[in-house]
C-alpha cells in the first residue's frame, strides 16, 4: 500500500481491487443532526472523517462534525458535533471541504455571517461570510474553540466555499464571484492579510461562478474552473500566476472555454486534479450524450498557456454508467481516477427516478499494445428505498486501507427524512460491462435468406435480441440458436451477466431482395474499324440503367440510358441497373477500340 503527497498536495493511494461494498456510515436525519451535505469529507489515515452540513445543528445554522470508525468489537460509526454555528456574528452555513491545519486544527468557510461592518452585507444576507479556524480541545478538555480569521465585505466577494493552502500556510479560496488569498500573520501583525486575486463580477468573458477546490502547483500557480461564462457561456478553466518576486498583480490566464455537447464538456462543477501541463476534471453537462464528461487538458508546449482538451469519457446521463457529475476527481497512485456521478445507475421510482448515482473509476489499460482509458462503475446507490444514499455530489477521499469515503445529498432510511448520508466504499473494485454481442452477418443487402448467429465473449452472458429495430430489454426474446433472416429487418442485441453491467447494443440492418440483372451491351466490346451504335439492355422488367463513357463506375447521378450510344472513338462504357424491389445490379463493362 503506497501513500504519499505530491508537490501539488494531492493524496495518492493504491486502492485494493476485490469486492466493492458500499454502506452508509451515517444517515442524516435533519433538524439538529443536519442534512443535505454538499461538501467533501476530510478523511484521516484511520478513516475518521471531518465534514460540514450547511443547515442543521443546535441553531439550524450548520455544523462541523467528526465521524469516528467503530471501536473494537462494535459495528457502528459515531458522529460527534465539534461546532454548532449560531450566526450571524458566529458565521452561518458552513460550506466547502475542511482543510487540515497545524496542531490538529481545521480551517473552513461559512457562506454567511461574520463580523464585517460593510452595510451591504446586512441585514438581508446576514453577513457576507467568514474564514474560520477550529482548535481542538486543550489536554483534558472536550470543547473545541473557534476563531474567525476573516469576515468578508461585499467587495471581497459573497459566500466563500472551501479552502486550499500553499507551502507557506497561505489560504486560497473562491466566493460566488472572486478568487482570494489569505496570508497568515507576519511581522508582528496579528491579522490575516486578504488579497483579491481575481474578480469575475465585471463581466463573463473570463467566466463566472468560480468553483471551490482550487489546485496549487509547486510553483504557486493556482488552477480552477468556472461553471458559467467564457466565450461560449459553458464555463472555463483558468490559471492565476503569482507575480515575480511575490509583489504585484497576479496574472489571469484563460486555459480553456467549454463549448458544450457533443464535442466538449460544459458547466464544470468541481475542481481540478493533476499539475502543470496535465489537468483533469469533470463537467456536469456536455459530452457526446450531453450527460456530462471527464476531460483531460494537456499543455502543448511547456510554459505556453495553450492547452488541448480531450474528452476521456462521456456519461450517458441516466444510464447504468451514471451522469451529471457534480464534483471533481480523486487520483490514485496507479494513475486511475475515481469520482461520483449524481444520477444514473439504479433508478428508484419514489426517490430518484433518473437513477440514484454511482461511484466510478477511469483506469489506464493496455489493450492490443495501445494505452486506453477504461471506464467502470464501482457501485450504484440504491436510494432511500434500499436504505442507502442517493445524489452523490462530493469528491471522494481515501484512508490508508484503501477505503473510499464520500457524501450523498439525499437518501437514507426508507420513509425517513431522505436528507443524505456519509458512506464508505471498502475493497473497491471495477464493475465492467458485458462484452458487446457480435452479429455473424455484416449489415447490407442479400439476395436470399441468410443464417445469423449472435455470440458474446463474456462467460455466462444471456443475449437478448429484437428484429424490429427496437432496443432489447429483459422482456425481449432470449437468443438460443441461429436465426433465419428472410426479409428486410433490423436486428439488435445486448447481453447481461451476473456481476457485470448490461452490454452496449449491437445492431445491423439486413435487406433481402433479388438482384437486378447485369446490363448487356450490344454489340459487345472489341475492336472496330468504324463508329458503333451501342445499345444497353437489362433482363429485369422496369430496370433503370445508369452508364458512363469514361471508365468510371456509374452512380445514381450518372446519365440514365434512354437510347443507343454513338461510340466514335476508343472508350470504355460501364453500366449498372436497379429495379424497384431489387438490389442494384453488378456493373457491366465494355471497351470499344475504333481504328478508323
């Protein structure tokens, strides 16, 4: 088991691939227990996890909590509330993944509240938000203490949501319309220093709505995404480059403008992973099926801001593979990427008719000596009807044993509050689709009835098929032996097998029709001393003959034969024919050499 931190602060871990087992470790009940979690967990080495709920708690202003793994001999996780927000001066509505600080402390943000004297933040919004630090209990104590490090004014931005840190201990984050830096006290100054790095409120050309979960590389460059704006209005990827020498204005670089479906992603809703020159993320829209995407941005030349985007996977939206990912990716040290999609997977008619969401993996494999990225569903959520979560909407974290942890915004106990869960996925493994069935006949036209066989390379697969062009279902016919195709029809087939996702659909259209007779030239091709009057006939009644005189194969746009053709010089005639209800004929060819 390998565990380390890279130069850009990403947790990298090898995940053991055996049998995946997902279960809620806490089911939120609403009220004082909180609900509707929307931020990723901060996962510790032993699996203990810190998180926030935006609502709930003693004053219904949100809370910070810790989930403790079961004690020896026990089976239940324990939830401990570390702080109940009282708003507005105490902060209100914590949002964003917590950040581990020195000496066991935690950094975080609240969307509202604070100690700002800016009248623009009161009274309607009850404050523009805060950055806070929670300090663990003193030895022998049990109570955590909280300090507000910064209270936002309207000009700083509204509703901060999440933090990252650089090697100096400076904090970086986003609000609804800004990116900021908060430097720790220095030179005897007791206050943290706020710097506005970029303001999106002036317009949308740079993008709008910067997402939390910024990425900082070893050179101090900050990378991020915006959900909206940009040249196409579908969001952007950006970089903020620190000034040389540390003093001056940060440079804003536009790395990519999303264009949306079908050739690009749209509306990214999470942060980035990777580093300078190679960035990975997700979009909740766009992709080939408009169900969201996983993308890779690669720098073309080192030091050049020009990046090339590749869609590494396009989600179906509501299919078994999931859709609408609402969070960024987690990268393992084998180079695979893990994440959540908020819908698709297994549907629950009561709680999640579009599917309750999935956990997925994108892994690099070598197939036929070529590297490819292979997508697989790790687990599908069942929703409240299955006493499980639904709508997973946060990035994943991992402990030292290879278990994954995340949050769902809905789900829980059937008939209860349906306000979300925290979950653990132990022994994570891939769930691959059944191989796509293979049809023995190529699509196309045939002059007589044909025998068609359907096969599948997945052991134990059951093949379902239709002959009317509709997509097969479990109520469709089960393939049990060779089929006879005696008339024009479209055959489609897919397959299922225990422990696999349903396969992709294979299909082909077969046309069974007699073939039009091959045209006949009179006289036949040959050498002649004088010009010839060439007639073309066809034995099939009603056949339309197309011909050429330059040796090229005739098409439907070639001249239609209507009478004898005068050949007064050496040339090659070609002709074919088609009659209603018949396939097109073979091509007839004749070369005439005129020696006069």
